[in-house]
C-alpha cells in the first residue's frame, strides 16, 4: 500500500502550489480516498487545516492561499472585490490603523466553508452577499506570487465600494479612492452600469465621476443607464445634489 500511496502523493504534490489548501472532497475526486488521506496525515505528509481541509506541513497558509483553493477546488462563486481588489492592484493609498479588512463578494446563496471561517485571518473577512452585478462581468485573474486569484477589475471594484457606502465604507474615503481611478475602461463601465441593479450605486458613480472630472466619463453613454425615480437620501442632514437626486455628506460636497 505504501508504495502506491507514495506514488499518488508524489503525483499530487508535483502540481501543488505552496501555501494553499488541499480540500478533502477535491482530493477524493482526484483519486485520493479518505482512507489514503488519513494515511498521509498519520505519516506526517499532510496535516489538518480545519474541517475538510488539509495542507503541507510547515506551510503558512494565509487568506490568499485559502482563497485560491476555494476558487480552484469548489464550485463556489466568490471573489476578492471592492477595496481589497483595488488595494491588490495598487490603486489605493491608505494606511489604515489595525488590520485591513478583506472584502469577499459572492451571490446571496453562497456560504463560506467552516474551515475557511475558522482561521485567525478570517476575523478580517467581510463577506458581502449581493446580486447588484452580473456573476462574472468585470472579473479578472490577478497574479499574487505563484497564485492566480479571481478578483474584481477596477471598474467593478469601485461599484462594489459604492455598494458598501455609507454604512460600511465612508463616502469621503470612497471618493478619494475614486479620484485616483483615471484609467478606467469606458466600454466595461458602460456594460457594468447598464446591468447594475442598484440605483444608489449608479447615481453615486456618476456624481463622483463628474466631480473628479475623469477624462473617460464622456465616453460613457449616460442615456442608456437606468437611474430610477425619486430621491435617494444617503445621509440625514446632508447636501442635496439635484442633478443626481441624492443627498451626500457635507464633507464630500465640500471637497
């Protein structure tokens, strides 16, 4: 048994990406039975990383490696988005006190597995369940060392940031991030804005894009973007912007 087991393990580890997770269900699908997994655990070739998850000994698996395995070894639709995606791409310039939140976006039906939520770094995870944007539109593959992560493009990420305002992400900070996005692609923005299901997000986006005087804005056809009816009161006692029919914080209006 050991000889055949060793061969299976060597074949498996030949393609293993360091500091990632090996899910028990995925191992079974790839010919490593549960009994064989127990054998590898007893032999010290693998070790537990939570319920239903294993890893190589002495490998320090962080959220990036866990996310890689989640995306490659399960059918869950989950990606790094919002401020996390923009930070990974070097499009924010904030140094926040304490540990940075990790924003993961998914459809509303997605539940992150227990092994993922049981890690120390999972305290930083903010799991945002939403249907405001189409499932795969505006996602890209991002190279994080040896890992390929599925994350939001800058165009999608800023819309996700706006979705979190004003209760989970400060509008003034969001605008300051928005100001730096001078190279967004109008064609992708057009499609995202037309298919976005949040009136608040679309109105805020157009307000901020106009305020920042981004050169790509004239190439977005605003007549094709449904902006709904009525006002959107985002903050009490704010400044009303009649063009966009939104009320915003006085601090944002003053910038």
